[in-house]
C-alpha cells in the first residue's frame, strides 16, 4: 500500500513553487509597470512640461565671458590692473580682493539668430541654435573648488552625502521603461565627488544611477558590460536566474523591508531584461550616415562626445528619465579648468560644439525636444581677470551662465545679468537651488514636497531654499 502524501511532502516538493510565488511579488516590484513597484511610473503632482532631462555637464568650469556672456568692457580694459571683490565677501579664495589684470576674450562675439543673443566664436554651431536656447546669465553657487561645487551641482549640498538630482527625479517620477535603468550617466568622472554625483545616498538604493563608461575613456567603450554570456545558452541562464530568484525570495522573507536587498533583486531582474533590449539601444550602427555626421561621429575631433550625445538621444527615445552626459576627464585639473592656458578652451569647445548642436537639431526634428529638457552647464564659471597675471582664468562661483532648451522654457530668451566685467551676478540672480527647483517644476515635481525622511528630518534636493524661476517658463 503506497505511503500517504503528508503535508510535509507537499511543502517539500512544492518548495520551489513557493519560491516562485514569493519571487512573483519581487519581480512585480522590479517591473516598472506594476503598481507595487518602487520604480513604477508615478503621476507628477504639477502639470509637467518635461518627461525627461538630458544634462550636458561641462566639467571644470566653462568661462562665461568667453562663451555666452558678452562684456565689451573686458576688451576695452584689457591689460589694466584693477581690484575685484567677490560679491559674497568670501575670504581666502584667491579670487579677487587685490589688483588683478583684466583679461579680454580671445574669441569674437556677435549676435545670432532672430532673438539676437550674443555668443562667441568659441561655439559656432551652438550659436546657430540660440533661438532654441534659454540663457540664465546670473547663476551663482556654493563652493570655490571643483569637489564641493560639483557635489553642490549634482546633489544640492557640498559637505554632506545627499542624493543626486537624477535619483530624486527617479524617486519622484519612477521609470517609464521596464527594460532599461531610469537614470543613466554617460562617462562620469571618478573625481570631485565621483559616484556620489549619481548616487542615491539615503534614498533607497534602487534609485541610484547606472554608469556607462568613465570620463576620459573612449565613448566607444561606454557600454553595459556582460550583456551577453557566450558560455551558456539562454535556457541555462534562465535556470540559473530561477535558482537565484528562489534564493532571493528566501532572503527577502527573512529580511523584509531591506531596501538594499530590494535594489539587488531588482537589478538582477532588470539585468535579465536588459540582455534582450539594451544591445539594440547601444548599437549606433543602426543610425544613418547622415545622423552620425550630424553628431560629428565622422570627425576624430568630435567623435567621442558625439557618441555620448547620440547615446543620450537613444536613451531619451526609450523613456529614460534622467540622462547625464559628462565632458571631462579623470585628471587633477578637470577638462575646462584653464588656470594657465585659456586657449585650451578652444580644443574642448571643438570637441563638444558640433555634437551638442546635433543633439538639439535631432531632438527637434523627431519631436522629442517638446517634452525633453536639455540642461547645459558647469559647476561654476571663471573670472574676468587673469589668474596670477598669467594666461588663464580662476574659478568663479559668483556669476556664470547656464542654458536650458526644450520642454517648458522660453526659446531665444535670456534672464539675469552679471556686472560689467562678468564677475558677479547682479540682476535676476539664480542660485543653484533655484535652478534645481525650476527643473523639478518642469518635470511636474514640487521641490518643497519632494522629500524623504531620514535620521529624523525631512530632506529635499533644495534643502530649505530654492524658488522656481517662473520668468523663463513658456
């Protein structure tokens, strides 16, 4: 007579089945289409003009007085010794307070487009697109060194570990694509904050950014490693994933509410789906010859950043929420940091000018600029005088230029002024907290309500400051 099946036998034989049941919940949380998922798309709390952001980070500090902030007095007083004082009365910065030599720009300025905005010959291709751009000429920030200022730019704080802006956006809006990361950073620098610039800090780890490549390395290697496994068939890999799911389900049962474990499980699930979807997104060979040329990928001088910008457009098409593209390197002096060799700005401008103009044109012709916000800028600007009476310019957090384009901002518009030398912001000033608040607003997020309670306090990207710059809203 056969032995009757006991409840123990059923539980034992169905163990994997219970693992799958548990994993079904985890997989649902990893699927952005599922309501219980931390990455599920969330409705904006305000009317949104932008669905996503592409941040073009010019690491090191582009000189505003050599690019988009025309100051005739620099040419008129070129070579004169004058005293410059930081408007915030900072001490021991080395940035003024004593006699300094006024340094005119080596690049010629003229007006461009129907809007008549001034721009220099440093960026000839971007200058042709000024009718699409919205300039903020009186931006000011915190931090006089690259590290603190770069952290402030990305995280809204210079001396504490805070979530990066991309993580806040993903936390507030979720992801639109179940098969790709919602926050991608292309070619990030390992210095001046490093991974903190795309980290989630005390937000759940599921909201951290995914890095592709590294600053200074060829963009052709800015890819997602190990997308394909040539050693095992897909069926074998699926069996391996199933086993891993079972183990993770048990771990999640033992450690409920562990956000780091949830992020790991979600990353495994996402990695599996990415094997089928990411290769096509990363394959630039699918683009036409005309498009590759538009981004400058047919020219060695522009190929690298052109690849980064084209990848950004492809991620944009796939619904990635926040895409950061860094032009920089991993040296002690970041790319645009010309303390003693201002003409080097010309080399960097040549590398990014055509790709950025190509990105703007490509997004516009595809209808993507209508709901994509482009943000271009550095961690600070540069001084209007020569550093140590030499051939370069020092750091200048007191007044510099940022431009935006696309969803929700006035095209061909400019706001704010620096003084007659381009040193300090003096009119319609925009603090970095204000810029962050405005970008969140365009995405449909209220910067005062986008908070996370940590260590007994509600934190936000803009801390206790920030105002929406409504003057630039279309």
